[in-house]
C-alpha cells in the first residue's frame, strides 16, 4: 500500500482528509477485487480440466470392471473343459479380483477429484457472497472519518459433500466389505462348481461301472457258449 507523505506544516481540512481516505480505501479494494477476478480464467480452466479427468477416470473404472467380468466368464467356461477345474477357476477369480482392485483405485481417484472440485466451488461461492459487502461499503455516501477496520468474515460451513472427505479408515472398511462380499460370492460359485464336478464324477463312475459289468457279462456269456460248444462236440464224438 502506498503511503502519502505531506509537508509538516500542511494542514488538511476535515472534508478533504475524509475524501482522501475514501479514495485510498477504494483504490485498495479495487486492487484486491481485480486480483481476485484475474484468477477466474485460471480457475475455470482448472475446473474444466478436473471435470474432464473425473469423467475419464469414471469411464476407465467402468471399463475395467466390465473387462474383469467378461474375462472371468470366458475363463470360467474354459475351466470346465480342463482336468483341474477348481484350480483353474480359482486362478480366474484371482485375476478378476486384481482387475477390480485396479478399478477401485481409479474410482477412488475420481472421487478425490470430485470432492476437491466441490470444495473449491463452495469456497468460490463464499468469496463471491462476501464481495458485494465490501463493494457496498466502498460506495456508501456516509464514509467514516477514519479508515474503517474491515470485519473478519465468518464463512458459513459448506455442505458435508463439499467439505468432508472420506477418511482412509472408512475407505479401508468399504474396500474390505466389498472384498468380503466378492469373496463370499466367489466361494458360493466355487462350492456350486465343486458340487457339479462331484456330481459329474459320480455319474461318470456309475457309467464306467455299468460298462464294466456289461463287458464282464459279455465275456462270461462267451465263455459259457464256448464250453457248451465243446461239450456238444465231445458228445458227438462219443456217439460215433
């Protein structure tokens, strides 16, 4: 702030002194306002870039989850054609979970940027609401004789969505719940697959046992017919 120095013997009239103080205060307030307005284009550019980044991250998270489900469905179907079915399915689930964890990290970054954007918006609204008060005091016809002391602004708390970010502990609990839910679903699928495999194995054993018995009966019948043929030949030789 520039200080105005007057000669020692110069005496200003009260009206002139009041006018001078008002002019200095208006110049100071105008400089502050222009400085704040000069930041608006940069803030708008940052806000636009953040929104584009948030949209890209959300799309990437959805794509990763869709990719995880599609790959798991394909791998699970192929596992039933292999010898070690359960091991193959467990490996497919592990790969699916790794892809989902990547999606969670991307979605967490998108949420962080969204909360930061909301917080900046709330702060901008608070600053915009305080600006007319300062301008009105500058244009007031009844200016005080002394340079007024600007009162400290008491901003109202913004909405919870704009201020309160999820704590690392809540994020950890949410991730653990999702993991437990996915593991429970995967375990149910694994048990169902194991039961199906056991049922198929029992059916295969029954089929093989029936086939073995049929083959044994066929061999027994052939032996019986062979003995009967030899007996008849021996009886025919004796009659001669």
